[in-house]
């Protein structure tokens, strides 16, 4: 049987305890995965060292998922520092002032700034608890996406349930849509509430999908990643 090659539309989330575990997982996955996400949970576990190892030594693409939010000057300074590491994607919250500051910090670098709209672990009840504006969650995501893109974001993070709506926005032309909350058919939802399959996400307009537990919790992570790539190309 011919195995599918790596496909950088698949981003595997290294949501493991530390850099040692992350590197071990990357070794298991080998050339089946070319793009990794390193999030805030691993920051104190050697996340930046792992990012540099995977990027510089193994030629992998790196998505640093920090979801930065602060006053403009602080965001700009943080992004300027992170941009020195030659990474590929960085997330910030989609508030226009944050996006504009992040783009200033990334000026002159290849780092893509991706704006978070509404976390895929949240539903309308969660938004009500947080005193977020009333209304349909899909409409709120589309509005936040449009405003972030107008502010200069290179793309957005959004559920595939909103990807098609965002892809239809004039502001989204030529921009990236990266979709977390992906679960292959039969996989447990976990803490995600707005989930879709890999194939459905891409069909809806996503450029990249982010998959974590269905890969690293699998008995054979490499085979799990290859199955997702096969679905993307099916």
C-alpha cells in the first residue's frame, strides 16, 4: 500500500506536557507531518526550544499559538521578539487594536498573524456567561473575522462551521482560514463543542486544519496522521 505524503494543510497540535514529549511525538510522526502547533500550555515546558529544534533542525513549519492580548505597545514588543525565531504562524486575539499592533511587530518578517475569532470550545451559553454581545455565534464570528482582516490580519482562526461564511467575505480574499476543533469520524469530541471532520473543514474553505488528541492519543500516531492526510486528499 502506498502511504500518503505529508500535507501541510494538516497541522498537528503538540499539546503534550513538555518539549521532550513533543520531540518524541515528532519523531514518531516523522515525515508524515510537516507542520506543528505549539501552544501556551507548553510555553513553560520548553515550547520555544522545541519550536526552534523542529524548525531549524528538521525543517518543519511552526504555528505558535499564543493568542496574545494586551495593550498595543506590549503586543507589538512581544511579536517583534517572537518574529526573530523565523516561525510561520502566530495567533493573537482578533480585536483590531491587537491585530494592528501585532502586524507592526512582525513587519519585515515572514511571520503570519492569525486572529482568533471565537474559541471553538465555546458556545452561546459560554458567550452569555462572558457578557459577549447577544446574537447568533456564527454571525459574531463573521463580524469579528471581517474586522480583524480589515485591521491587517493575514488570516483567522475559526471553526469550520463558520469557514464558508468567512471565505465569502470580501475581506477574506487571499487570506488564510485555519480551523481547530477537528475530529475525524468516530473520534471523541473532548472539550470541543463546534467540531467537524477534516474533509468537511477543507470543503468549507479552510486552508489548514489543526488536529491534536486524535493524533497523539492514537495507538499509532503516524497512521492516524496518514489517515487524516488521506481524507484531505480523498
